[in-house]
């Protein structure tokens, strides 16, 4: 590959600050003099991160505005992108990235050379004279007077003006109140993650909470392979079956929501093993265990987070929850798409989607309770592939013996 004489100016689409900083470090290091960042007006090529938030829509809009601009696409998946010069799969190998940029730079240089006008060529500007369209307009309509003693020069409303107003003036749409989801997300303001007191205020322990009791009962039922009932003041609340995705909820949702908001003494609930109980599929109180845990978690945390949550660690969604069968949460679809696509800090997810932190916190707490959240430890979490380890020197043992011999001579 021939050496690039002048660095190619590239635009960056769909990338977060972390990727931008990483590429800036590469451009100042192993690719110095080959590539540099620029804005959309002076750039002659573009690098697209298709894993970014809203990157696909940004890329479509950018491509429509700049159809002939060379592009390098970055993605965690090997996909086909029409008209792209290269598609690099994360983690990115620096050598492959350098080769792709040099290829683009050479194409840009050839394209600029072909576009240079020949000497003596005369460029005639197109006629840009605007075309004026005249529309006749009724200014006054004479009508006969209603009363004989009135003059006959009164005017009626100008019909042309009324027609124009009906077209240009927007129709007044009835305003629909936006649901605030306070009953599931609370109304707490966003916090500063660098402030320990604010972070501590949103972390919740399940001690003496109904959710903690339910999770303990599920664990005990699975361990002993026996159904377990949960009662409060001799009133049965739940029946939990081992190894089943179904359970029995014996109370209405409004009462359940109230119980989730309270704290109880350690001996308030009674857990009892019921080996003779059998699951009745026709029982109207039968619900999915996942749906039950989801709404109990939502009503318990209500915009807060589990006690062991670390806001400085990125998280991702293992797989999509069945949102159509779960308690509705604000922005649940958008949060699912974002966290399933790439690991991210919870507060960064709220910033990326432009929503309150409490919406993301509520979603995380519910998904965490049913086991859908994970820490960022996948290969796709790394932007660059580490360099290969150099092979061990073949004369390593010989050199070692020589050094030991020299030390003996000097001692």
C-alpha cells in the first residue's frame, strides 16, 4: 500500500466519547499523518460505528446527504453494508484499521485528481433567476344591501384570505396528558454519580421487604423441591411451586402494590412447606412467576436500585423480556434495545435516550430481579484487539546459562 501524502479528513458517525477518544489516540500514534478528525463539511471520508445509539438512522441520513463519500463501518457483527469500503468487526485490529484508512485515503486522492477542471475550461453558471408566479386575489366583493337605506358598498369576508388561512394555520389538536408513571418510577430527580450521599440514597436493601421474602421462598422451594406458601397474619398471599414457571397469587394487585411499599418485622411472614399441594392450571390465581416478580420488583424499588448495584460498572441485557406480558414501564422498548445492543453505564443509558434516570433504574431493578441483567465481560466490550504476544526467544535458555556463569565468575 502506497504511503498517503496528506492525512485524510474523516467524520465520525454514531460513536460515543469512548470510541472517539480511542481513535484520537490511534491517529496521534500508529496512524499519525494518515488520518485526522474533521467536521461534516470539510471531511472527505466517514467512519461509522453502527453499535452506537441511533447510529443506523444517523447513517442513513448521512448517506443521503453524502452519497459518494467513502466509508469505513465498525460493528460487533460481520454485516454487509452497501457501498462501504470496509466493514471491521470489533475488537478492531489496528493493522486492519490502518489498511482500510489508507485504502480510503488513496481513493480520495484519486477522486480529487479526477475532479480537477482542465486548464482553460469555461464554467457557465446556470440561470438562477427565480420564476415569479402571480395569483389573482379577490380583494372586495360587492353585495346588495340588506336594508334599502344602507349603501350598497359593504364588503363580505375575503374568501381567498379565508382559504389561505385554513391551509397555513395548523389545526388545534386536543392535548392529551402525558402519563408520568409516578406509581412505578417515583418522582426523584437525577443524581450525581460522583456524590456518595446521592448514590447511597437510591440503593435499597430488601431486608424486611416483601420482595426479599418472596425470593427467599422461591429459593427454598427449588432447593427442597416442595411447594411453599407465604402468609401474612394467617392470610395466604402466594403459593410457589418448585421447577415451575407458574405460581399462585392469592391477592389483588392493588393490595400487592401497597404491601410492596411497606417494611415489616422479621416474623411478619410465615413460610410453610406444602408437599401435598399440586399446581392447578385452571386456578384463576395462577400467574407466571416472571410476571409476578417483575411487578413486585417495580413496586418495591420504585425508581431505586438493588443494594449491590455499582453505578460505575457497565451492564447489558442478556435477552429481551416479554414486555407484552409484563407490567408496563416507561421507555421499556428503547432501554431494552440499547442495553441488549451494547453494555453501558445506567446513567449513560439515561443520557443517551434523553430520559430521567429513574426510568432506567426502574427497568434495571425489574430485569435484575428476574435474572436478565449481566456485567460487561464480553469480547464485544473491547474496542481494540490486544496485540499478539511475541514468541519466546529460542536462545532464552542459553542466555540464562551464560548469565549464571558470569555471576559465578564475579562472585
